[in-house]
């Protein structure tokens, strides 16, 4: 076998290994201040030797540990996208229900009460987050390609052909998104497949595809385990990770401005 550029065999294989590692990344989203879930997911990511993490936003909101989650994401994620709850903490919550709004105001107070340079650093980190990231052939957003911050793309939207046409029209090839907390794959012929239906793995082909990576901190697909995606070249794998949600629930119960419902829903994955 002839080696390219006259390299020795060991160097050629070393280069191949390095390239493969660089293509292996974890894509997380919707942490929502859930420290226990984030720590469990990070441990799972490390166990697979993954060295790149992309976060699709909503680091905070709902959950009891916004400071810690911001610190972890800012330290470990190579790419982070702005989520609607992140923006709401920076400015004002618009279109939020009463419980979500109270949680945002509590989150803002929690971040501000830290004071000093630590508080400034966290606000600066959130304030500098982009609304999307393009790395051809991939697009990374929080909501959708049409409205990166706020638009939900639910599984039932496959029956709204006009909406799906417009979203797919803005996607060059593959789009990774979160926001709904419901993992799965949308195809260009307007079908949705849950991770279960795909045996938790799919190979991206020539057709345009939308991938929802699910939620780390507040799953809503009936499974209370955290969910995230591993992208290896063009192979997408959904990962489910159990965590101590009772510990998170106890923290939520302890704060009057965080509705008990925000804890209760973690048990049911709703």
C-alpha cells in the first residue's frame, strides 16, 4: 500500500485518528438550570472520549442552578447558541406563561445577587451568544432556521406543509435544533421520526434533514432521562442519560418563585 505524501504509516494513521476525533461532537440543548442533569450528561460525554460540545441554548430558566450551569457551559462548550430563556433573562420575557416568567425573574435575581466580576462574566457570556452557527453542511439554532430564537417545530407540524416548506427552504442541508424538548428527525417529505423509531441512530443522506437533539434538563417526550445527540461525521446518535431528578426537584421546591410544577414535570418527562 502506498502512503500519501510519502508519510510513514504510523504518521498517516495518527492523522486519520486526529481527524476522526475532531468530527466527533456532542450537541446539547435546553439545560434550564438543571445542574444534576448537566453533570450526568457531561460524564456520559467524557466516557465516550468526545472533545467537542455544541450547546443550542436555554442554559437557564426554570431550574435552580443557573450560575453553575452557565459556568459549566462557558468552560466546556466550544460553541453555544442563544436560547429564548437566555435572552429573556438578559432583557424581558415576552410571551412567557406566568410560571416561566416568574422563573426568569428569579433567575435574573439569582445571577445578579452573585455580584462582582463573576456576575459580570456570566452576563457578558450570555450577551455575546450568537443566534445561529453555520458550519457547512450543518446549521445550528435553538428554535428553527426561520426564527432561530423563538419558533417551535413540533412533530405535528409535519401536517403544516406551508410552515415546513418555508423552514426547509432556509436549510442548505442539515439543521440541528432544540426548543421543543422533543427529540427526533424531520425529513424533507414532511415526516417525523422519534429516536425510538430510528433505533436511536440515523445516517444523514442527501435529503435535507432537521434534527431535534432533545433536552438535557427538562425532557418532554415522556422519558425523564436527559437527552442529547452525538454527531460523528454524518451519523447522528441520540443518547439518554439517567440523573438524580429528585435532587433537582427538592431544590425547586425550596424556592417560592419556582413553581412546584417545574419540579413535578421532571419525574414524568413532561
